[in-house]
C-alpha cells in the first residue's frame, strides 16, 4: 500500500440519522433558479431560464451544530435553504423514470452565497464555492422517507421565519434534475445535489442562529461567527 507525501486530506462526511455510520461525500452539485418566486426576486424570467448547474468543493461541507466564520470579501452574505439529495448509485444519461432509485437519502442544507459577488455574467466560483459554504443536516435514508416530491421547507434566523415554501414548487423536479445533470457529468455514489432555494433569501450577520427544517428530516442548526 502506498503512502502519501503529505497528510491525506480528511474525507468530507455527513452523519446519517439513526446510525453510527456516515455518508461519504464525493461531489456537490447545485442547481440555481429553481423556484419561480426566487427567480423573480432575483430579477430573472423563470419561463426562459434553462437549468443552471454549478458545484461546490467537497470540503465546503459543514455539519449541523457548527459555527461558521463570516467569510472574507463580502458585505452581503446570504442564506439559501435547500432540499439535499444524497446519491447511492451513479450513472450517466439516467432516465427520469429511473432517477429516484439513485437517491440514497435526503437532508436539508444551506447554499451560502456571497451575494454581492454573484452576478454580472461572471463565473460563480467565488460567490458560491468557498470554504464552509455548505452547512447540511444529517441524512435520512430514502428507505425511511420514501420518495420525496413535496413537503414544507423552512429557514428561521434567530427564531424568525425568513424562507418557507414547498418542494412541490420546484421548476425542475427531482427526477428531471438527476436526468439533466447526468447528461453533463457521470454521477457516482456519494454525489450530493442541492435542489435550489425558494424565495426569501437574505443577509446574515455574525451572531445569527440559523435553523433549517424539512418535515420528516433532521434539522440543520448553524451559527454565524465573527469574520474569518
Ligand atoms: Mn442555491
């Protein structure tokens, strides 16, 4: 067995509800502009936007209960609460009919965003794909939840509800997201997909406590710490 010239990076993992085992994360895919009310609040046109995919680095994962530093180079750090898919099976050109069978479990997470850097037609890398930009709650196996295609998703900041919607309102529904994404990338077990945020995105500041919930899933709690 070969060894490494430096210490090997730690794998990113997400706890699994009711288990001592964890879900190992391979890649983190995200879809943008996937609820009409959110596209409209961002000034877009939901009728004409194709699915918009981007990635976050695997080590952007932050588990529930953590405090994340307020990031550098932003004065408008935003929350986006999203339903999260954890894939247990990969493939390419996956059909919509077969897509649900690739989901191992579900969680609720946050696509944290430097909103003042996003936009202008530039790449989203530094706006979306930075350190600690993906807090996520424990994964619940699909064997317990069944297929999720509806359900209330909610985010509170300091106890006040700021985002609330239902995942039945997704523009690109879950089987469509998996099918489309698998046309561009070969998907693998361990891949994570964030399904998009509903309306109500907004800024957070140091000291804020965020609680993201989806009925039937483990909640996510995260606190915003001082500037990094
Ligand atoms: Mn998002």
